C-alpha cells in the first residue's frame, strides 16, 4: 500500500506543476493496483482501474509484463473484472505493441480454447513487433499442423497488418505557426539544459519554444479544430543541431495525434516545415513518428534582368517572398497531387515529402512498423514456402552504367541487404544496410531504452560489432537528476549488451569520455557504418550518421538501418599551411571557401562530405569530420593513405585494450572482438589484399570543392553574428571571420577548450602556450576564466605520462576529483584555469553554463542561442568558435588578440599541421 500512496503523493506534487500522473513502468506499483481492482470494496478501485487501463507504459517494461499477464487471466476467465471484458482485454493487448503482450497473444492463439484462439489470432494479425522467440513459436506450431498458426502466417505473408490500415487522407488542412526566423535549432524545441526530463514526455513538453508559443499553438488549435498546426522555420532550416527525438516528440505532443488512447503522451504525425527544408537527421526522426516535413522555398534569391543574383551591401543575396506563410495562414497539403495549396492557388511541389516510402511511413504511423513489417512478411513467406507478395513500394535502385562509385556508395553496396543481387547501386538508391557500430548517449539514452522497450527488444542484435553507452553529456555535474537517471540507464544498456561508461556493479572506474571520441576509437574498419544518438556522430573512419534515439534503438535491436544513398561532395586541398596556423582554421576555411565558391549555396547540406585528408590520423582528422555536422552535411567520409589508416587503427587498438584492462568488456567479449577486426584489417592493408578505402576515379559527385591552403592567412572564427539586422543570418555556422575582423578589441568573458572538437594535441598546445607565456612574462595571469575539459581519460593519462598534465596543474585553480565530483553546476567563474572532468561540459549546455550575456571564445561546436550562454535583457550571449591557441590567448588578454600577438604566442608551438597528400587517393 505504501507504493501506491507514494504514487498518489507524486501525482499531487505533479499537479502543482500542471502535470498529469506519470505513466507507470514499475511492476510492484502495478501489482498493487491490480490487487485493488480485484477488491471490489477497495476505496482506490476506481482510480486503480483508470491507471491500469490508461496509464501503463507498453512494450517490455516491468509494468507491461504485469499488465499483459493480468489481461490474459481476464481473457481466459481466470479473473473477472466487469469493466474489462475479455474482448476489451484483447483490445488492450493490441495496444501494447510487443514483448509479453505478444507472448500472451501467442499463448492464447495457440492454446486449446478455440473461440479465444481465433480472437487472439485476429489481434496478432495486426502486430508487427515480433522477435525470433515469437516467430520460432509460430513456425513450430505451423509445422505441427496448427490451423491457427497457418492462418496467422498467411495473414503475415500478405502483410495484412499494413494493407488493412486506412489510406492516408488525400487532403490535409494545416494552420501555420512560425516557430522562429532563420535556422531553428532543436535546442529551441528540446533545450539541452532540460535534458534530464526527456524521458518524462509531458514534463519535457513544457520546455518547447516558450510558454507564450505554446499558448499560441493552443489558440490556433481551438480556432481550427479540423486542422493540424504546422511548425515552420521562416527563412531557415528546421531542426538543425542535436536533441532530435525529444524535439520531434515535443512537436508531436503539442501538434500531433495521440498514438493510442491507452498510452499517454506518446503522439505521432507532426507536420514541420522550413523555407530551406528540414535538417536531414531531424527529417529522419519525423519519419520515425509518421510525420511530414516540407521544404517550402517561400523565399528565393532576387535576380536582376540578366538573371544575376542581387546582393546587399554585405554581399549577401537579397531574398524576396514568393508566398506568405505567416502564422495563422490556412494551407492544404494534397497527398495525391503532391502539391501545397493556399485555397485553389498552387504554391509549390512537395513530392519529395511524399515518396512511396514516406507515404508508407505516414500510413503505418512511423518507419519502425515498416521495418518490422517487411521482416515479418519475409519470415512468413519463407515459412509457408511462397513468394513474397509485392505489398510495399519497391526500393528505388539507381544504377548508372559505366559510372564509378564514391566512397559512401562503396560502403553502402558492401553493407546492403535485400537489394537486387549483383546490382551496383548509386546515390539516390533506397538501401537497407547492416550497421557495425552503434552509440547511445546519456541525455537521450533513456529515450532509447524506452524505444527498445516499446519495440519489445531485449538483447542487442548479434550482427552489431560493438555498441557503447556514454556518460559524457552528464559528466560535469553528478547531481540528483544524474544520480536518479544515469545508473538506471547504465544497467538497462549493460543488460542489453552494450559496453557502458559506468559499470552497474561498480567494478570499473566511471568513464565520462565524449561519446564521439569513443566511437571513433572502437570503429576499426573504414568500411563500417556507424549509427549514433548525436548529430556529431561523424567518425574519421567509416561513415557515421547521427540519429534520433529511436533509430539508434532500431539499429541496436535489428543491426540494420534504412536510408537512401546520399550524394557526395568531394573536398580536396592544394597549397601549403602557414606555420602559425592550426588545422581548426583549415576546417573553418573549408566552409567559408565553399560558400564563396558556390555563391552562398551550401552544397554540403544533406550530402556526404568525402574529405581527402590522407595524411592526418584519425584523432586529428576527427576535427574536420566532427565539424561537418555544423556544415549541415548528412555525414562525412575521410579518405586516408594506407599507412595513415594503419596508424589510426593501431591507436584505436591501444585504447580499446585500455578499456579491456579496466574491466569494461562484457561476457560476449565485444572489445576483444574489435581488436581482432582491427588486426585483420591491418593485415589486409599491409599485404595489399585490400588497401584503404578509395573512391573510383570515375565516380560522380554533386560538387567538388578544392580548398586553397595558401588563402588561409590568419585564424578563422565562426561567429553567431548575434546583432545581424537579418534575424535569419544569426546563429548559423556560416559566418566565418578572420581574427583581424575583431581588431584586437572585442572583450572575451570566458574561454572554453574541450568537448569533441579537440584532441590530445590541443591539450599539449595549451600546456606549451602557458609554459611559454610564463617564461616570457614571468607569470601566467588570466584576464578571463578558461574552462578546460579533455575529451577522454585516455588523453589525461597520456598527458600525465608525457608531463603535460603537470604543467596544466601548475596553472590551474581547480582540478576535477572523481572521488568527490561536483554536485552542482557553476553559476560564476573566477579568472583562472579550471581543469574539468572529461566530457562535453559547456558545449552540451545542460549542466555547466557561462554567465548570461557573456562573450565566450570556445573550441566547441555549438554557437546556438542559449546553448553555451544565455542572453540578458541588455546583452546577447555569444559563443564564438575558434582554435585552441586563439582561445588560450583570448583568456590571457581578456579580449581577442591581434594577429601579431597571436603569431608571437604560438611561436615554437607544435600546432596541428596538415599537408595535402601527394598520392592520388582514388582507385
């Protein structure tokens, strides 16, 4: 009774926040609720019935197991509840999606009570989340001549779970709501500083955009009850950045439809749009929820009589409005003509949003149901010995005679499953591929675990080479929220089969290493496909795709992912880096030169960047591939020379061995297996049997970019341009400025070196700069705080062994202590060096923050509004992104340095260098 009373008290506490009861996922609480339902005189019986029917998390949660088994008792007449008839019990089972509910339905369908068996079979025919244990039972029953099993299999072979669903509406009426002008970061939809609440969907929904925006959405819904609210990024792209699943969940919660009347706060079918479309990763997540994402193109570049683009004084193209989508505009999406209308006026073709595959996602309520449905149909057809009935839209297969393959096309062809045997596939083809490496990060991991529970998965797919659950996004502060969430997450993922940053048993030391760095180390084959729960899943080996928590769950459960083969943009280099420049400046210059070359068009957006770095090992090359998320690329591939790749694989082997030595390997010895894969790959390269991945010489690219290193004369800074008169130009990563732009006078309030954009070399640069300044000035005095967060513990250990950590300790005013981790985030900083725990720190924005209104100079990737630093009423916070030496010098001076000051400070420092390969990196 105490558990139930605690739940009632929690409900009362939530009422104070304007929240409903939290959905039940615990077995003990639901068992007590069931006992109260059975007691007809119990004072809590009515509420208990309501909780049981409407407020239990489905799938494989402990509560779902209890609910399914009690419903089975009701169906069989072993328990009688007047309010839940056997027919209603079967209906409730049909909404539980998988796990024990499937096991129960199979028990009933394959049991001896004929009438029950037929009814249960009808429910089973609507289900798709079946796993091997379930299909094995069906196959065995069929082979034993069970009529019901045969009937179910015949239904599955026809894919009736899909064909009997209602067709999508021909016309969808929408009412527009402009969520913001310019690119809309997912941080606006799901702020990083609220990451702790993402698994509590209703609570997390309170943080979307602003309370005022939420109220306006509600008003629009009340005025237009027959229409869907469409969230729009005016003059920008919708959904750039990370936090994709929680962002889409929030949009669906406020504007979508309830997925099931018996499952609270799980909504689907959101409709989102942007003048420049939807960020690729965000669009994938929209597909997961059966939603619609539109590229509106409602603003275009103005041209003169000669067709030349008209530009303003700053050289930027002037945009003119083609049609209005102001908040409150009623539009019609026609799914048959695939056009967008305002009344009878046709506005734009939207056929890209309604490909045959996307229509299937919309009809099925999300992409998961299609993935599992196809597998289920294949299984049933094979078991029955019949041909597969063409139900689903055939995968688009593009094959161009005589055309070579880009690097990504080669990887997709190698990993493809279910495509036409022997057919060579080019960009634009729809492909199912096996996934080699999967990463789950900690602020979305709880959602991934929920997705795994909802799709009834209990163990990692055996075809995945390795998977890792990080602890980096919550590394800075071990507060009560982290203490409540993270151990639970680590236990779930460890039991599921992942290598986990924290040991649920407490045997090995907690590792808060940045997830991207770990994934980069455990990727031991450049032909690998990697799926990770963060937009910066951008490895310098293999091809990696940042994904929502649901797609991560799907990859973990099935070992597969589905997507079109993207187009590629080839990036090569010429010229020579100047001695005082850092490779980070080359990264920024790549974006700047690309935009200049293509007249402001970002040819990287939504495509693969195939970067021919050749001579840079995986640690250093990661600085480029990591930044490609900010270039709005879908992913990136690094083309290496043979012996550079061998060097990278040897580094990876050493770091994996350290993880093994710490006791992090699991019973399946996944880490040991990764070392074996690396050894095999190294042997193949050395023997010449299989050299490092190369594109074909006659491969076709969307565009080719040649970066001229000779043009990079001074450090480059990505500036959020917070005061740009054109709001749409603020907080993009496209404003790249030279150091001299700031004239050595721009005040810097805080510096940050850390997160995934730095490597061991950056830490050594920092140490040597401090040592040099001490020798030159007689002391090191900071005029602004400098926060340093190494990416990994391995780097800290290597710095200690090489003497650099001792230098950093000498000049620091704070050093992290794992035995006494911080329990609260900093609210203010002194002018000193902070040696923080490895992890994301300020870049994540969910724990540590700069003071409001600060100007931050950082090596991180995030310059979005409110991410690293929030605004005050009088001053906008701004996060400028630059190289490590620029950050160090800015905190010593308390302002941006001049180019002369910079050159003096880096003299004799071993900066991250890069020279283009002299080898032709094609096959």
